[in-house]
C-alpha cells in the first residue's frame, strides 16, 4: 500500500487478540502471505491447519497442544529490537506489568500466535492508522484490565470480559493510531472470530480510505499562585518530559484576591491522561485540575534532513491542502549560531534553499 488507510476495529461485543488479528487480515488481504511467512519463521511448530485458517481470516489461531505458549512469548520478547521482531510482544508485556499484573499461562497459550501475527502486520504495513471503537464497560471487569485500557472510551453496554493480553493488544493498537474516524470511503471489511468458553467472539475491521486526519487529545489545565518562578520553570520542564505529553504552555492570569497566577495547559495523549494527572499533582502545588477531550485537525508531515553543503539539518516537511509542501527547520538545529541574525539566515537557507546547495533526504 502506498496511501494511508484507517482500520477501524469494532469491539462492541468483546475481543480477543486472535479475533483482532484475524479481522485485520480478513480486511487487508495483501498482508496474509507475508504474515504467514513470518509466522512459519517465528513459530516453526505452529499447528499449520489452524495457522492457515487464521491467515485467511476465518477463525483464531491456536498453538499445537505440544507447544508451551509462555516459552514462545518469552522468545518473541527476547528477539525484540526497536520496531522489529518482537516489539508488540514486549509492548504488551510492559503494559501488563505496568498494571501490576502477570500474564496467566492460559492467556499466553491462546494469544501468542496472534501477538506474533500483529507484530508482523505492524512491520509490513506502517501506512495504516488503527482506531479502536468503544469498549463495553462489562468487558473491563477482570482485575488489571481497566488500568491497561486507561484513556480508551468505554460505553455502558454488555460485552464479554477482556483478558489482560487482549486488553493490552487493544491499548497498543490504539496508541499507534491516535486518530478517530471522521468519514472516509469504505474500501474493505473483514470479520475475525474466536471461540472462548463455548461463546463466539467476533471483531469487525472496516478499512477506510481518505478518512480525515482529526485526532483526539486530552487538554489538562490548572492554575498556580503559590510557587516561585524557579519552581514553575522546573515543574514545566519535568511535565514536558512525561511520556504522553504532546505540548505544555504557560500563561498569566489574575486570580482570586487579585493574585497573579500561572496557567498550565497540557495537551496529552488520551491513554496517558491518568499518568500525566498524577505527575501534575506531584510536580506542582495544585490540588485540582480540569480535563476535557478535544479533537484536532493536523496536516500530514514527515521528518527529513536538509543538506546545506556538507551539513545535515533536520526539518519538518508539511503537505498543505492545495498540494504545496512547506519546510520548517527544527529550532534546536540552528540554536548553536551565535546571534539572532545568524540563526535567521541559517533558517532561511534551510527552508528556502539557494541555487542547488540544498538537498532533502526523507527519514
């Protein structure tokens, strides 16, 4: 695939990792063969009949009875390298551990093949945004599941309980997408089916082309009137470094009793809201804060390196609605210049180019 697409996952009746993997492969058939090949290499002892059925999107995979799922899962984690093999297994393991839970062996055996498949799916096609639909409140009954799904939208509806591994898979896919469906052309669909305890669980995947690029962020705000400027500066820098914080800005207000106060506003990934709120209470003197979910529209952008002579300067290239591309230099890359005039000159050369001295390498 060359154009970005959105895969929306309907988990309104519950989900398993296997059903999710099966639904994605049913909806995006071009992924089936490369995923099958990856599974044969990563899991040479896989029960081939079940493996074949899952790759065609008809039902969930299972390991052969002679295979120990926890051993395979540990092997996948051990092979993790960046975004390469095993990255999903490691991410899922870390999410479960962060919730203070341990993955039960029965869940590992049931889901490890699906974890390997999702790992392969994400490696073979980075041009997909994943959106996880509303999750029934009844599905988060198991201990630890609610903590794993923090930041995802829940609805008051019946649903099959999610296991730890299933919840971690949904949270990981949601974290890799960030976008919400705001329209688009339906170009494909697929259903993944799993059977647990005599009950059939189905996940539907819808493939959308041209979905808008609006995504959701949590806005957290609070005011401070009893910290020094030095303390506020330190707190702001520490909050900016918290995982999931996209932006932090400070403003000035006149508060109660005509006291000058500092307004904190943070833009946060929804899944990180609880952790960021905790950091706000620890790093500042606030005893209360406000939060709300907002949608934002963002233009497509990509990172690149502009060559000015023999020097590489990192830039951001943005695609405008009329098809034009604009370039913005990363400010840190020109901060070493000794004065404002020199920094502005370097910025102009990097963003505009001059008689062939500029080349762009996409990253």
